[in-house]
């Protein structure tokens, strides 16, 4: 999936999505939910980091 496709599914502009990825913009909880829904995953999976 391209950045543009994911941004479109989440209802973001491609530039907004790119700024999220590069850390230039903080993402709101509402947009975190939209991103998880676009990826068809639970929100918690976005924050499930493997332990070292």
C-alpha cells in the first residue's frame, strides 16, 4: 500500500500523512483511530512494541 492509498483510506491528505511519518506533525487520538481503521487493525496494535 502506498502512502497516498493509506492517507486516502484514513481521510488524510498525503502531505499530512507524510508529516506524521516524519515527525513534523503530532497526530491526534481521533486521527490515530482513523489510521487504525484504515489499516483494519485494533488501535492497540499501533502501540504494541516488541520487548527487548
